[in-house]
């Protein structure tokens, strides 16, 4: 049985149409029908960001840019992708989109086999490269070990993309049948694993792609690289080397071969299925700090910029201070919160056309991240945020967002101090710091505080420019309610317990009074 699947023409991209219907579309049709598609929608968010990256690379290849602001504006103002350009691109590269092609398997290494000590092929069960599989002992959708997971070609393709963007590091001694790749001992971290990938979101797929279609030339987003020699992986001849190398350009970086891989198709009745995959180390780029979809936060300790990782407790809105920070301000002011993703800083190019088309409609963004402990995936995060376009175009608005987050952080520190004071007094006899910490964490007060603030922050973000009194009140209420719910309601009694309650409450109220003073005429 011949195994065929055309990535360009066969449906595999899960999407939600603007009329609400869910369906699968091909790579070509996703671009031809981009104005009719609202968004990529899949149960695995890491699949979604991987698909967006492939779509962006395809658009860059189709339009041959944009190299400058004028080109970028022209693409957006057209209102849709030129069907003739889309069709001619996929016709030109039609031999590069076969998922199981012998010479150019899509984003794979032809002929690759991982072999055991006897020289026999030893592919991995495909579930071992899926972050939410039971083999990796995750917290998510568990598959039974009794029967190997069986994927159709569309599912296998989406898993392959996740592997290329979110492959985990770790020891993995492997022998392969291609001598130039050599014997492997470990996996490097895949490109999107080190940070939080954040994209702007428009009302349809065309706008989302245009908003994230950054300018790339010999100075940005990767400096000193000739864009004319750049191309996504499918336009290149297969590489049979592994390890670190310099990216030849932004498109090379946008579509990585971070893992040499080969899907193993087989017949199941009259259908093609994938149960196994050959995987070994591919290319590693040392460009995490230049990843256009990552934002940078500023360390409070030494003021240096760093790429924040996903956190189980920290939703996207808490990254807003850095997410909306103006890069120029970060250079001029070491107290600035960080640097924005590239699409955020380049929104100014499209602002006029966006406002003309949509008026005061808010913008949105969506973030994707995988939290891991070395080779073990712990959880993925997928957060969305809506905000006025002035958050990207007005430095004062960005500062206001930073101040708003700082207030919440300061009040969060008050909650921390209050619970710690309660714990120390409650435990008595000069307790060990670890005991205080364990009791503090067991109350759940800090988690409750931050969870309570997310809805009012989103309302505050939507009404920037007005009074911040409602936001300040929300912070105060969230802090007091967290203490009341998690501490004052505890079923305990005795002199020490009541002394601990009072110590914590006094610490909280005095701290809040300093950072959130009541306005004249307000409550005392």
C-alpha cells in the first residue's frame, strides 16, 4: 500500500470558521480562505502555535517579504492573500509537501532510522513524543499502554510539528543509520521551549497572520544575515548534520529541524496510520534571546533582561508589564519592565489601517508555553488577553499598565507577609523557615489572591485612560478576601491562634495602607 499525504492540499489544520463551524483545512486553503477562518482551534494549544509558525513561514515565502514598512502595509491593506500567488507558490514547491515522500518528507530526514545494538530499526512509539502522553507521565490526557497509540496522517503531522518546536531536552543515547548524523547522546532544547510565545490576534486568520508577519531583512529580526539566502526547511535540501549551527535567516529559524525525525506509516485496513517515529537530535540555534515571539522581563535584582518561563501559578496578564513595555524605554530607563514581542513593537506600521478597518475594536493576544522539568513536561499554558490598541502605540499607556501590575505585585507581597506573620505566630517557638513556608503555601491564600484579580484586571485593561480607583479597590478586596477566606475561616481556636490571626491581619492592613492609601472622603 502506498502511503500518501499532501501537506499543502490535504486537510489537517483544525480551525474555527467565522460562522462558528469547526473543520479541517489544508495548508493552501488556510491561506486562500484566511478571511473566512477565525482562528486555529485544537485541543492541544502547542499544536496551534506550531501551525501558526508554519503558516507565517509560508506567507513570508509567498510574498517574498516583507522587507520594509511599505511592503508590510501593502500586504495588510489588500485585505486577503492573493490566490494566484498562493497557488503558484505551492505549485512551485509541490514536491516538498509529501508527508511520507521518500526524498523530501515534510520536516523530516529521509531514510533516517534509529537502530538498536543489533543494527535493527528501533523507532519510538509515537506517544512518547506527545507532551500529554502517559509515557511521559504527564498530568493530561493519558493513553493506555495496552495498545499503541494510532494516529491518522493529519494527527501525526501535528505531533511532528509539536516535536520540532517543543522537543524536550535530556539524555537519549541513540545510534542512527546515517553516519554524518552520528551517535547521539542527548537532546537539546527545541526553539519555543525556553519562553512564552505570544502572538497578536485579529478578527480572522488573515489579520492574525498579517499582525505577526514581521519585517525581516539584514538587520531584523536576526541581524547580519542575508534574507535572500534564507528559506524555510521545506525549500531546502535535507540536512544530514546535527548540533549547533548559525541560522541562515529568520525563515530558517521560524521552521526548525530541531529533531531529525521520520514518521513510520503503515496500513490499517485501507487506511494509513502512524504508530511509530524515528527521532534523534537535529539542529540547535543559539538565538533564544532573539526569538520574535518571546518577551523579556527585567530582573528586579540586577535590572538585566531575561526571558521568563511559563509558571503554573502565573497567567499571561501578570506578564503585562513586560509584554507591553516599549523597547526604546527599556534602553533608556533601567526601571522599565522589559521588551515586547516583535509583532507588538511593529504594530505601529499597521495601526492606521487597523483603525480605519475596525475603529476602536480592541486587539487581542494569545500566549503558548510548555512548563517542563528537564525531560519531563509538567503542563502547558494557553492564555488570551484583550486590550486597547493604545497599549501598543502609546508609551504612557504602557507605563500605566506597568504601574497597575506593580500595585498588584506589591499587594501580593503584603499577602505573602501577612500569611508568613500568621504562620510564625501560629507555630511559635521561633519556627524554622521551612515550616513557615510550608504552612504559608498550604493556606492557598496567594493563589486565591491572584486568581481573584484576573477578571478585574481585564476590565481595567479595557478601560485604560480613566480612573484606576476600581482597580485599586479590586486589589484591596482581593487581598483582604484571600486572608479572610484562607486564614480567618480556619477551624481552630486558642490564644496562640487568635494572636496569629491578629498579627497577620495587622501586617496585611498596614501594608495595604501604605501602597493603596484611601482617597480623602473614603473609608478609613
